[in-house]
């Protein structure tokens, strides 16, 4: 499995990418997470406008055999949810691309650099 170098990761298996504007980020689950969950059939996210604290649950991912919480990598406000998630299998097919979950307006962009880089996440997952 690939671990993109341009993202940061959490020990809860979410990824985050700070966009060029420096205050908006995209959040998703890692390839490792989606492979562990199996076939994802439903994604339930908190609504746009929800303010999140770091590590706060912002939704759930339902797979055929389990439901897993999604945890915010850093504090911020949900400003967009991925409308393509009506077809939840997109998370399995492209977790780092079209399968992203939410965009957030981050409270403190410097918090992103404190998360795991690709090498550290690879060590965590054994990849």
C-alpha cells in the first residue's frame, strides 16, 4: 500500500493535507484503514459548520462487518463534505483522492506539522 509523502497522518488512521491557502485542509482515511475495515458501505459525517476539537469524532464509516469512528486530526470547522460519498465504495477505491471525507477550516495550521509524516506512519502500520 502506498503512503503519500505530501500528507500527514494520525495514529487513528486519518490523513490530512493542508491546502495552498494555508488555512484549509482535506481529511480522509488512510489506505491501511480502509483495507482493515473492508468494503465500506456508508459514511456518516457531521454537518457543515460543525466546530471540531482535535481527536473529536466527526463521523463514522460503516463497513460490511463493523462501524468505525472518524477522528478530527486537528481542531477546525467543517466547511465541506464530499458529495461523492453517496457511493461510499469510493473510499475503498481511492482513499487519498476522490474518497476524501471533509474539508475543514483549521484553527492553527501549525498543528498539521506535529502529526506523523509518511515514514512515521509507515512504521506505525508496518508498511
